[in-house]
């Protein structure tokens, strides 16, 4: 079975945003990827990156979704596909204002990052990977990035200048880890 349609023999330069979006769309439409466990991301060279997640990871994601929606309104997206300068990454949770959704809500893969992008840490993540994703989300327009640590039951908040003591978005996360 041939998967993903036509491909080039050799990628000579990093893929453009449009090429990343097209490749991601093709993956989503391809039956070969229908039963792949975990989330699938693409780096700027079109390489597939995969991350398995535990049920507790999903539970924390769900609690974050509920908190964000009930406190901030707007829209909350899980596994939000975001095209960044360094690849197409899926934010575990993202919060988007009505204005953002009006401008980008119909995009198959978001060409701009929503206001808040959240990564829920898994044991397979590295500090380098999380730092690179954080910078990628900011480069794509995120206002804040939250890194959530389920095992140690804590959150780190970042804006474009770096680490911040608390988010500008007032959301009580104390019961996310119960």
C-alpha cells in the first residue's frame, strides 16, 4: 500500500509553512495513519515526530480544557496543529479568544499560534524539546506558553520575555492535579 501520495526523492531545503500544512493534511487524510497511537508532529524537514501519552496525561489535558473554558470562555483546542518556523507542532492544549477563532478557526492547521499554548510534560520529553517548542509557539504568535508537570504537580508560565511567576490569564489550576 502506498502512503502519503507523491513524495520527492530528496528534500533539499526546509519545508515552507504551506508545504508543512499540506503534508500534515495529507497525513490526516491518509488511512495509513488512521490507527497510529499518540500525537504525530512534523519537523521543518517533514520528518514525523511521535509522542505516546499516558491516561493521566489525557486526564490533566481534560481538566485544563474544562478550567480554561469555564474561566476564560473563548475556545479550547486539544492537540492543536500549529505551523511554526521550525515545524508543525501539536500543542497539548491551546486557548483561543473569539477574535483569534474568527481569524483562524477554519484553518486545518493553524498558521498562527493561539494566545495560550500548553504542553503537558511526558517522561519522554526533554528540556531541549520543551524549550524549542516554547520558542516555536512564541515565534508563531503565542502570548503565553504553559508547561505543565503532572508528576511533580506544578506549572511553569512563560511570556515572550521568559519565565513569569504567574499567567496574565487568571486561572486557578490548583485542582488540575487532584
